[in-house]
């Protein structure tokens, strides 16, 4: 086993070990209804890949410098590209399932609960105003804030893992394998705590984790493409943060009766809601496969 293989094996061991230990703790908090601690531990777990790079003695040069001149179009693509894909996916979902559209924001009301609604009323906020605030946040500063959390993963996945997989298996196969690994990394908290798809959905608890691997292949391909074009680790972190910021927007107008169909949509991690992302990922994979040949 050469040095690169040793680093790769060490990285994967630490990335999974650290993250799955933290996910186990998060699952415990979820089972006890301690949502705030669940979210906090998951946030910390996003830095497990970063820690794994350090423990595996990986490279330090991943494009840390903010040399952004000439990269404006890639920054815009990272910041707003996934919002466009998410809106297209949600629109397609609601076009196919028009009865799932609820402009009275029933799903949001259910999430807030009676106490949350009372607090909003006391503050003079309406559901329409809250939805508008969430839309503005998701499209403006939320991607930037999320960048610092997503950086923990991007240093490990796009900065360390993907270049090694692409060098060994070719760009297309490397991205396929990288996305699969990335998806599996999320499995414990998805299976046992309902992360992303919830606990009651079509095909639970198996279909969600399997579908998420497909989504991660497409998402990882797009983010890695941005990294290749910019050689700046902050750009994929921004893209990852933007995806996290906009993923839930389609749920704002969801009919609560359709909340068990998250594997279809309207979020971009569903089969239909994520179709624009899947198509873009497939196109980039095909392009990279041809370039390899």
C-alpha cells in the first residue's frame, strides 16, 4: 500500500468513526426530544471530515486564499444555482401533484404548533411575513453563514477525498464513488433519527438513505465541478451552504397530508423535486467521462 492509499484509508476511517460517534449521540438526543442538542451535535459532526484530513496528515493546500478575481460567475453559480434548481424541482413536483400545494401554509403551521403560532401573533407576525423572511434569508445571507459549517465537510470530501478517487478511478467514476461514500456517511442519523426525510415516508427507513446516495452523487458532482473551476475550497463550501439554505423552501407550501412523500419532493432531495439536480449531475458526469476517455 503506497502513501496515498494509506492516507485515504486513514481518512475514511477517521471521517466515519468520528462522525458516526457524534451521530449516535445526536440520535440519542432526538429520541429524547432534545431537538436543540440534536442540531448542535449534527453541526459539530460536519467537521469530522476536516478533522479526518488532519489526522490522516493530508495536504494543507486546498485553495484557502480568497483569490476571487475572475471567479464571479462561479460564485454566483454557487450562491444562487441551487436555488434555481430547487425552485424548478418544487414547481415540477407541485405540477404533478397539485393537491399537495397549500398556499395557506398548513405544513408550516403544523411545524410551529399552537405555541409557536401564539408567539408569532404576539409579535405581530403573520405566516405570510414569516415565509417572506425565510425566502429572503435563504437567498441572501443564509448561504454565507452556512458556508462556515459546510466547510468542515468540503475540506474532507471535495478537498481531500474526491481528488484521490478521481486520480485513481478517473473523474466520472471517482465522483460516483465519492458521492456514494458521502451519502452512506449520513446513514445512521437518517435511519434512526429521520434526518432529511423524516421517520414516516414511503419506503421508510430504507428508501430514503438509498435515494440520498443518488442525490449525493449528483450534488457532489456539481460541487466538485465548481471546485475544479475555481481551485478555492470556499466556493464548494458556499455551494454546499446554499443548498442547505434552500432545500426546505418547497416545504413552505406543502399540504400536511402529503408530508409522507418526501422521497418524491418537493425538496431537492426527493426523486421529483431533485430531478433538475439529477439531470445536471448526470450531464456533468457524462462530460467528465468523455474527457477522461
